[in-house]
């Protein structure tokens, strides 16, 4: 029996109807009214995940999906930090 793969999901902040979602590719269809926004958010999240994995590797450890999700979701948005400095 194959062990279950640990999975975590990161929210894009946009929902989609089944009609506007491609389950096979796990992406919105180009008919989705928020297509570009969702694609951009997915790419942004992928970059953040890659950064967290690289940091863990540099520290000689393995980053778990739960750890990565917590770090990405708890980072303070740059715009908020910029506004707080004013």
C-alpha cells in the first residue's frame, strides 16, 4: 500500500464554479471571469513555495507542506508594512 501524500492547499482568494474549473489540470478555464487573477495568484504562490523550499534546503532540512503553508499565510503583506511606516 502506497503511503498517503501530505497535501496542503493555499487559497487564491477567488472561488470558481465547476463550469469554470478544469479538474484535470487543476486550473481555471479561460472562461472563468477571474481567470487572469487566479493564474497570477497561483504563480505568485508557487514562487513563494519555491522560496520556502530553497530556504529549508539551504538550512539542511526538509520543509513540510504544513510549515510552508503557515509561513506563506502568516507573512505580512508588503503594502501593509509600507502603510505602517508612514
